[in-house]
């Protein structure tokens, strides 16, 4: 069972967000970028001591992360960082593709010129981050997520946007793997530019196909990653019981 690196977690006490959310953010970020591996056991006593927080907001944070799919809260056993499974990837990306396709088709009718310009700026920033020798994958991840959520929000259906936002929170750790592959970053940026052109032309069928292909490509890449790494890491590609 993997253990927590003592330098993995820190809570920003200057942030005005609820303490539960700040604790969840710290743990979530550590899971997303691989500082906390699948199978890592999260004991309350250790986390309370490490983060300098009380048990109540910690428990609330772990339940939030459980709902997002980042950890499994086990009765009387604490929490464990959840495994990355092929089945989860296929289900989440399948559902996200359906909802994002619907939102994008709505966006073709309602999106403003200013929003299209914002999507273009986000894509340019993502390309600049890709070409930066520091290779800040967290920045790329945030820009990629912001692009897709902005596109979904442009459809104007708040319920669809919220469902997508919930699913996207579950794909963050998958996206980190996806975007850390140089070839996939380039593909993602190219896809974004094609989406922007389809939006400019108000082409519903084109944007729908691009969204579906984009999700399918990410899903395939992640499933291949899981299959390759499950041979050497028993916590990748398997469910924790």
C-alpha cells in the first residue's frame, strides 16, 4: 500500500473558500499530478497532523472526493486513492461526449464573438505552455479544462453545463495523463482550433463530430495507457475492493 509523501499536501489558509473545499483541493491536486498514487491509504490521523486541520472538515473533504471519484471512502477503514480503470474511463468519457455534443450544438446558435475570441486565446495560451521548456502540465490542464467548460457554458443550458462540470472533475486525473503525452497535447490543440472554426461557421454537425472524435481519441489513449501500465502497477486498471 502506497504511503503519503509528507511534502505532498498543503492547505492555503489565506483562501476564503470553505475549509472543506481547500482540503479537498489539496488532496485532489496531489492525486491528479501523481504525488498520491492509486492505492494510497488516507488515514484521518495522518492527514489531520499533516494539514493542521480538524477531523470534521477533513471528513467532509474526503466525502466530496469520494463523490468525484478520486478516493474510495471505506466503512471503518478510512479512504483510499481510487484506481484508474478502463471501465471508468469508458463510462465517464462516453457520458461526457453525449452531453458536450449537445452543449456544443446549442452553442452554435448562441455563442458570441467575444466568447469565440476567448476560446481562441485559451488555445493560444495552451500552445505557448506546450512550447515552454518548463512543460507546466498543470497550466495546460487548467487551460484545456477552461476551454471545454467555456464551450459547454456557451450553450446556455445550465443543467447540462453542471452535469459536464461534475464529469469533468472526474476526468482531471485522466486529463493530466493525456496531456503529459507530447503528441496528445498537439492533437488536442489542433482539435480546439477546428472546433473554433466550426463555431464561427455555426456548423452544428461539424462541431458535434469534432466533440465526439475528441472524446473518443482521449478515451482510446487513456485506455491504452491503463492496459500498458497495469502490467507493472497493480493499482492501475483494477478496482480496489
